[in-house]
């Protein structure tokens, strides 16, 4: 087979800035050893997130000019509504400025004290929005998904038996909805199988619970189903996506992922009463229902992006570029979540730095070193992001995994950029015995990873 190439050519470029090791050392200290606090201009290759970092196509940029900025009933809204509905099949399509705004509206209405919301793995904003209402966000990931070294096709799957047990334990009336995140971002970008989605739906039906998708990477998930699940090899990605959504009663989505735009999101749902409540809240917090906190041009770009993202040449290149980085660093003996996920490579920091315990944030240590070594920005997904404190003892309760995510922006970097990243990771791995643990010296009460400040231990 020939090399899988970028299925586009470059029309407009953006220079990236080189810095020296000494400069980066200084920058890192200034940022409190938190890459979220580094200026983007000081980053050479930015793998902090794949969110809102996509390169838009010429047609999307054309859409930006075509955008209808009418306050109510904008033409761009109807194009957006059609594009979303073509995929989700839902009656009510509500634009929001980001995924978390859709989550906030949904959980403000359905959450609250005494409620429980199960998911394969909640993403951090989803968890935060649920917990903010006093409800509890619970992860019911299948066992293979918890073991980075196990290779399996659908490590994002929900544990069906655990879900049913959970519903019986907590009582269906305390569970306003069940969620599935596709692909499972916090669990390594791993896909969920159609069979699993169908089985979750069966359980939901049995207890009369609505099923919602956190659908940020629905196209990547659909492509994995096409490649890995029996019976789907000859279906189009669009058909597969439509089948996925056919099992759901609704979805929240950040358009900053698989809609290939820099801002946007939506809520898609079928329940008329719930939709009315959502729209009422939308008007208070986001905007009128035909723009929901976005400009008409943004809606246009989302509509176009949703058409482009199900293109199979694009998805083949997308999934292959991530896998390519994963294979390169695996070959060097670096532990990652296997197999590579859709949008990112997740380094297993526990195995990379076995001598640094979770309470000294091994992931943060790798993140800092990747920046120092090559100006590569990544993000810790471990005890910094998800660690909690025991209320009685004040001790850190670490999450099951300590990870470093190298997220790949869509259509942004070329193969040589990725080769460079692999070289940087390998260089850091060679130095792993010199790496230090970190302590937190400043933190916020919620979503602390965005603003926390750190200090290397023993410095
Ligand atoms: C990004 C993301 C969100 C939140 O979307 P924003 O647009 O960043 O608010 C929710 N869930 C998952 C799985 C995500 O990846």
C-alpha cells in the first residue's frame, strides 16, 4: 500500500516561532510549570488540545463570508440545523458557543442534588457541569479500557453489567439520563462499538432512561467502527454515524472537535418539553435560539465542517497520522495507551516514570520536559486534572491512570512535524531517570489544571 497522504494541499501558512532551551527554561518558570499558562507564541508544536485548533477549509472560509448575521431566523442557522439534523436525525437543534455550554444547559435542567449521571468516562467539563449542580458524575468504563497496555478494538465501551447494577442501586428515578462519550477522550480517545451503544440503549429502554451522546468525535468513532466492527466495512461513515445517533435521545457536541471549526457547539434532542426548557435557558445565557452565542458565520463554518468530517479520505489520513506517532514512540519502548486512539496519543506516565508516585504528578513532569526539550506543548491527564482530596485526611486520591496527552490538531501539522514530536518524546524518555516530581503551590477549587502553579520537588 502507498503512503497515506494529507488529502489537501496548503493554501495559507502560519509561521511557528523557535526558542532556545535557555529561553524555554525561563518561560516554564514564569508559567509556574503549567503549560496552560505559556503563551502560544512561545510554543513550537502545540499538542495541548485538538479542540478549536482545526485548520478550516477554503469552503469553510468562504462560508465565513457567506454567513448571515440576522439576529433571528438567519439563513446560516437553517444550513447549520440541516447539517446537524442530517447526522443526528433529531427534531431540535440548539446552537451553543461551546460543548460545555450545551452541557451546562442540559445538566442545569436535569441535574441537581441526589442525581447520578453514568457515562463510559466523563470529560472534565461534563463532570464539572454535573457536579456544579450537586449531582454525581459516575464512570462505568469496561475493564479493558482501564488497562493502557491491553490492545482491544473498543476500549471506550461502557460496562453494561455495571450500568444495570448501578441503575438498580441508585434507582432509575435518580438517574435523569445515561451518557456515552464517543470517542472516550479521557480514556485515551478510544472508540465505542455500535454493539455497545445498542446494548446501553437496551438497558436505558428497560428502565425508561434517556440516552445522550457526548458526540464531540462522532466521525472518528464511526470510522473506527467501519474499520473494526463486523458488518460495517461496507457502510459509509455517514451511515454509521446516523445509526449511532439513531440509538440516542439526544447529544451534546463541541463543534471544536469533529465539526472542524474554531468555536461552536450544540445540543441536539428529540424531547419537545426538554427542548423548550433548554431554549429558555439558552436565551438567558447564550442567545436567541437561531444563533445561541455564535455568529452566523460560525454556524456556516460548522455546517460545512460537518460535511467534510465524514469524508473517508480525511478520516483515513486523520486516524493514520495519530497511529503513526503512536507507532514511532512505541517502537522506542515508550509506554502509551494501546492501541493509539483517534485524536491523540496518551503516554502512560506511570510506566514512563515508575519512580515518581501519583502524588508527585509524573504526568506533569513529562509535560514540562517535553516543552523544555523541543517546545512541544502537551497536557497532563492524571492526578493534576482528576485528582481529588480525601476530605478527612487531605491526601490526594489519584484517578486510575496518569497520562500525558499529545493531541493532534486536525489538518494542521504535516508528517515532518509529527516526526519531530516523536524525536522530542524519545529524547525525554532517554533522560527519564533525571526527571523530578512536582508539587502544587497554588490551585483553584474546580478545574484546577487550567490555572494551578507547580514547583519541582527538590529544587
Ligand atoms: C471538548 C470536549 C467537551 C467540551 O467542549 P468545549 O467546546 O471545550 O466546551 C466535552 N466533552 C468532550 C468529550 C470533549 O472532548
